[in-house]
């Protein structure tokens, strides 16, 4: 099935065609699964969020105008669903050294004390440390950092996915990076106080 056939399927879904819904579900599953996994809130089940996003896609089937590719329309719904869930979760305002595992603390120590890259075996701990720092950001900031820096998407791609204009994306990303630096600096200053 290609994008045009999927759009036709969506139209049939809005008229109650169950077979079209089944076909469309299987066509969209990989896209929705990938987006949910990339933007999954910490305390939400991946499967639950995937189902919520798919229900929203199907419930809004009659709103699809065909002016944009179906995949972009679906991506926007899925990302907005993830953002809504992120906003619903309360995020602790600060990160403390005591919140880190031994491996994460070692990675942080190595990063701050040398110019060497962390040991590849510590990649998992590094990723967890990044996720802990990202969790201190608000949902919009976290989404932007994830899309721009971790997924390496362009500003235009982020604009298409979120509906935000380029200037807003650049300003928010600049501020989000500053917040990440402050969170890291706070964590490092706490570490120095304990030495």
C-alpha cells in the first residue's frame, strides 16, 4: 500500500469500512510505533500510548483533507498525543547525584574530568544520563532536543511534525539547550560539594 492508497483507506474508514480500518492499521503500525517509541513518556506503557495514538488517528479520519501526505498528518497526531501525555506527567524539577547509578556517575566523572569520549561499554549509562537530564526539561523542550539532536532532524522536518514555525523552533531549541547546560552545571556543582 502506498500513501495514496492509504489516504483512500482513511476515507473509507471514516465511512465505517472495517476492512479498510484493518488494512490502514497494518500500514500505519510501523510509523506510529517508531514515533511513540521515540517520544515515549517515562511512566507510560509503549503499547498503551500506541493504542491511544491509533484511536485518535481513526477517530479523526474524517478531518484528513489530503493537503499533506497521510504520514505527516498521522505523525502530527502521534507526536501531539505523546506531548499531551508528557504534559500530564509530573517531572521532578531537579536531578541529584543520588539519583544516578554508579555507572552514570562514572560516565559523568569521565566526561567532566577528561577530553576523552566515554568508554563504548558505558554507552548505556551515557544514554540513561542523557535521558535523566532530558527528563528535567518541559515536554516541548524535550521534544525539540530529541528531534533536532538525537534524531538529527532538520528544522523544516520538526516544523512539519509539530506545526511550529522555524523561528519558534530555533528560539525554543536555544533555550532548551541552555536549560540542559544549567541542569548539568547544577549536577556537577553538587558533585564538587560532596568531594
